C-alpha cells in the first residue's frame, strides 16, 4: 500500500543505524570466537587412553599402507579415523600429505597448521606446509617457511661443510624460479620439478602452464609475428627459404595447443586461454579453428584487447 511504501523509504535514525552496526559486529565477533573455541577444543582434547592410542596406531599404519599403494582417499579416511581416536601432530601431517596428493590444498594447509600447533618441532609438517604454500602460489609465505627450515631443518655434508637438505634447497629454488619465468626453458625447468598431476593443476601449476603456452606461442610467431585473422591470415604467404625454420617452430605451436587444451577442460570460460589457443592454431594453419577460439573468447570477454586486435 502507499502507506507501507512510504514508511519503507523513511531513512533510519542515527540510533537505529548504530544499533544495526553493533548487532552486525557482535554477530561477526561471535562467529570468530566460536571458530577459535572450536580450534581450541581440537587442540585441547582430553588425553586419550591407551586403548584409543592403540586404535589410532593401527589406523595410522593402515593409512600409511594405503598411501604407499597410492590410495590417497583411503589413506585420508584412515588418518581421519585415527585422529578421532587419538589426535596427534604426526596424524595431521600424514593426512596433509594425502590431501596434497589429491590436490586438496586448502585442507592440506589446515592440517599442517594444526600439526605445527601440536608440535612446533615437526619439521616434516613444516616442509609440507612450504610445499602447500608453493602450490597455492603463495610464494612469499613459502619462502618464509623455507628460511625457517634452513635454520632448523635437516642438513647434509657437502665439500666439508654443512648445507640444508636437498628438499629444502629445492623448495627455495622453486619459490624463487616460479615468481616470473620469462622463457620456454625457464617455465619448463620449474614445471619439470612437479612430481604429481595434483601439482600441475594447482594454482601455481596452472599459472606456469599458461605462461609456458604464452611463450611457446611467442616463439612460434618468430617468423610471421602475429597477423590479423582477416584477411591476411587466410592466405598466409611464406617464402621457400622460410620453410625449414617454419617446420622447426611448428612443435612450439603444437605444444601450446596441447597445454591450452588441457587447461580449458577445467577453465572453459578463460578468454586468455582461448586467445593463446587461437594463436597456436594460426601458426598451424588452422584458421577456421582459430577464428572459432577467438569468437568463444570474445563471448567470455567482449573487450579482450588482444583478441579484438586480431579479429577486427
């Protein structure tokens, strides 16, 4: 009715606004307090009895066997059951390792944090936390963990002196090299260090693969440079002397095509990937397919500057 509509438009008084503000603030503070209490309860459970410890040990051993057999989901189930029986830093660290193999990076990070709260000297959990932060593309935090490991972590003899273990040195190199690789060789060098499919599809793995696809396309464009889709692209003229070099560059475009194809399975709406895939197709002479990729990219991002520069 007109009366109710008019009353709805009446601005709230200062007192009402303050009451709403403090009500929202109290709700937020209550939620934070409840989360902290939940974490505190997890860390301060009553000491389990011997029977519970024995049960947890058996479940942990079974989880270890499943992990070795690459049944990571089964390992998670057994570590979780063991944690419920008798929680420990080792169990949370082991479950984090299983989560890492599954690509469940947020869960893995949470478990490494709990493991380190329970035992700050659990260096295996600390190293896993560094690897998780690396996979999440949080390179600064990964380097902070690495610095801690270089001080407290395992060491090895080398030319009469001691140095951090290979795993710790590898973590530092990856965190530094992954920041801004600029060439095909630099991208490949980092990606070759990824030992699991989960790492390849992690946030860092995806970023590096996109960068590799970009530099592969740029390398394959060394002769033609980028051409416009119409009309020059349809009849891409090349001289006979260019033939050998073109053949040498074709594998770069083919690799870019493979990489973008894999990434688009998980990110079909990524206009940048459509652009890179289209450019690889141009290099391979598949102009109609390239045009299709560019058009699909524009559907996702109508103002994509690089695609528009090719199709105008």
